C-alpha cells in the first residue's frame, strides 16, 4: 500500500471532529494513522460471559448484563446531579448511574428496550450499581458478530472527562483498519517466521486490536513483542560490530613484568573463578586490535578494583599510561590509597588529581603527565579538564559510570589520538534485561561471586518507636570495639531540609552518646574537602566510634572495623542506594549489621523496598526487584530512556522474549553482519528506516 496513507492526519478519520482530534493529539500524542494503529491495547475484556443480576459477584469487576431500562430519574442538583436508570433482567434489578452528560443521556436512552450493559460493579452503602456503563442495543442477529475480546486502550483523565471513551478510541481504530483496509509490510524474513512459527505482520496488527480468539491474540502479541525487541537488539549489536570494525584500538599483546610480578609476588589472595574469567575476557579484548568497550559489573565487595588494577598493569607493560576517573573525591582517594598499597613492589608512578589538589601540585602533574613521567593518574571530573594532556593514554577506567554524563565520558576518550581502551565499572548491579537493552552495545563482564571471607550482613527494619533499643545495640557494638555509620538521606531538591535533619540527628546523638566516652565524626556535602578528609581519617584511625554522614559515603569508604550501618529515614532511599550503603559494612572479620530506620507510616512501595532489603543481600536480585517496582525509565534516568522506549514489549515481563530476540539477532549478524543477503532484505529495509527515524513503529505500511 502507499505508505503516505499512514502519514494522513487523524483529522481525516470518519467520526472524529476537530475538538476531539485536538484532545487526542494532546493527550495521546497521536497525530496520524500510523500513530493510531500503534496505540496498542493495555488489556482485553472477555465479553463472552453474560450475568444474571442475582448471580453477580460480590466484588468489583467487569460484568455484562442483558436487560431493559424500566425507569429513569435525575437525582441531586447542580454539579451533584446524576442520572439513575433501573435496569431489569426479568428477575432482578440493578442501578445504572451516570454523573456526566445527564441531559443528553436522558433524551437518548429508550425505556422497555433491550440493551447489553457493560461496566464495573460498584459497592456503596450496601447497594450495588454500575457507574457509567457502556450500553449497546441488543440485536440477537449480531450477537455472533460481536467481538468477545474487547481491547482496552491507554487513556487519561482528560479523555474521560471529554467523553472520549474506550469505545470511541476502539471505533476509530476499527474504522481505520476495516474501512481504510490498511495492509502492512512484512518486516521479518520468511525463514525466521517459519523457524519461530510467528504470525505474519498483517494478521498480527489486526488481531492485536480486534482478536478473533484468545489463541490468535496470544500469537499476535508474541510476534509484535519479538519484532520490537529483535530490532532493538539488532541496533545495539550492530553498533558494537561497527565500532569494532571502524575503531581500531592499541594492541596490548604483552603481559610483562608489572603484571607478572604483581600476580606472583604481591597479590595477597587467590582470585575467584569469576575474577579469572573476567580478566581473561579483558585480556582478549586488549589483544584484539579493536578498541575495548567493556562494562564490568560486580556487587559491592566482589573485587572489581583488583581487576581494574591488573588491567592497568597490562597497559603499563605495553608502554602506555592509564587513568581512573571516579565520581567523588572520597572514592578517588580510596582508589589512590589502594593502588599505592598494591604497587609497593612495583616501580610505577601514581598520582591523584582532584578539586582540592593545590595549584602548584597541579602544574607539576600536568607537566609530568604530558612528558609521560606519570604512569597512572586517578581523579574526579578534574581529569577531563583541557589542561590534562597525556603523552600516550592507552586505557581509561570509569568507576560508578552512572554518575557521569555521556559528554563527560567522551572528553576522556578524546585525550588520545587513537581511542583508548575503555573499562566501565559499576557496583550498582544492573538487571539482566536492562543490561541487554540500555547497555546492549557494550561487552559485559560479570563478577557474580564474592571473595571468600566476606560475611553476610544481617539487615533489620526498625521503626522510630524502637530507637532506644537501637541505641542500646549500638552501645553494645562499640563496647566490643566496633564502629558505626549513621546515614541521613540527601535529596537534591531539599538540601536545606536534609541538612537540618542531619544536624538535628547529630545533636540528639551527641546527647545520647556523650563525650568523652563516645567520639562522633560528621561528614556532609557542605564541608570543605580537607575537613571531610580530616573527619574520615579520625574515623579510620578509630579516634571516633560513630560517623554521621549524608550519602557522600555511598561509595568508596572501606573501614573493616565498622560493623553497623544505621540508615535514617530509609523509606526515602531507593533500593540500589540502600544496597550500596549496606555494602560499607561487612568488610572485616566481624559480624555486621544494617538497621533500616523509618517512620511508622509507610507506603506499600516503601514497605516492599524495606522487606526486600531484609530478605536478601544479593545485589542482582535487588536490582531485578528495583526494576519491577520502579520500571526501566526511573532506573535508567533520562539519559538512556530513549533506548528502552518500548511500545508493546515490556522489559520486566518479557525477559524470555528479549533473550530469544538477542540470541537470534546475534545469529543473524554472525551470518550476515551487514544484512546484505537477499534473505535479510526485509530486515535491512526496516533497520535502515529505524536508524533514520529512530522509530520502528513508523515503519508499518
């Protein structure tokens, strides 16, 4: 068919006036025929069952009754006026109620005439009624033609208020499909349709809107979801292939003195099998002649830093410099101290560059870096300044990558004539489905095994009313020589309120834990860097037993003697942040605890988050639950939201289809990486259109 027909504005649809057209454009962002075709139903109602009034369920649900209106009356005055119809099925009676369009309805409804009434049961004051039912004249001859599965489309409050009901939307789609008789191009190759027993495109579109039966509906949905996810995966995997083809990387084919000496003489423990596997993946990348672009995922304490350091040693053995960029000064210092400790038997030069580095030191660092006298530089955003120039940057590592924007990361890549190898690390576990989607163009390594000796943390939820018993527990732990974190929330929009919460907490804790018996450190975002460092050092040296902080300690703090993490107002934190904070304890030989404090009134979502934290320490299970609770958009933020703006598939419920789609996308590209073979012509046409228009569903005609 002429694809221009799909671009026809919805204003031309029969039965849609100018006013309704404008409301639909504004509320549903639908402007043309293709937009309406791609408004997929949220759910379906089975209209094959008819109830007798005496058999109606005693709970709220959708029902369908055949009967007659015996009486109509207006009740109330002004805005509270409603129209009540007594609907009789020959044996019993139920009230049908309308609160809008009362005058028009009263004129149009017929008494003693058979209707089919459909709507949701409402129970109020021991009476059952159906508010705003759909009414359809009963015609025995057309019963067999009625759709038993009725589509329910997305809607908004404004659409309902303006009387643009589900029936109106459904009729518009029906008019478009059956009057205009749209035909749809096939986008998936015949061999794939045959192998996966997929429904064809045309049947899928018609049956997803107006299913002939349950089986065809199920097949239509499966096919359209697979199609959407297949093209998402083709796009991501092809991007990865193109990058490897076009962007040549430095070939690190030497594993030399630095790496071997560290591995044989310095490394104080045996690497876990998971760490060995990841290191092998990285070594393969570095020697492949293509630029490495790898995401390293590992739960809190899984040993990512050792892998990062050993990767850097390979870069140094091949005559290149390396850098590590971290989001906070605390984390940068932590990495610097750790790297200095690990390199004590090695002849390498490591420096740190942050906002608090003195101006005179900065000048020396800039000069030495450009001359190649510095092997490793660790720092914050300071590393992406124009003044930072490398002699030969071969490897860039980014820690906690989600804290940096795309533009910030790309500034780091630009500091080398040949793009450096990239290793991105995160201790925030990413759900598998998101990893395959939002990060689907990266190679992904996973450390899914904790080193031996890491002890499981006992997590409990306590209400504010339990505070005295929590204080007693803290005192008991301190008496045994342990230390305690107490963390307050920090939400950008309410910094003043959060600061007040922190200071109020500090004052009340100072009264409960009096000097000189107890010493307290405090760390928050308003402090100067040197003051933060001073307080952190006091806690690290066991001069203070309690560290009160905002979430600046979320990452990069490693105090093995700290055994208790108390999180105040824990209901205000997301799951991943709670898990990160909990990971600050359990780093030594002592039994550790995480106490989630909250108010007594909690939303269902908050209860679910806190319950999840008390039930598992597994970061990947927590990430999956977080995805389930918040959805992909909230987790990824706006930066990657476009990647996962799906029309019919769902990353949470369609994991199995996503896995299949990625598997087949890989197979297709391994056989035909440019999609140039005749058998893949459908895929190539659709793929090119998708890349050009950034929208799979605009390609349907």
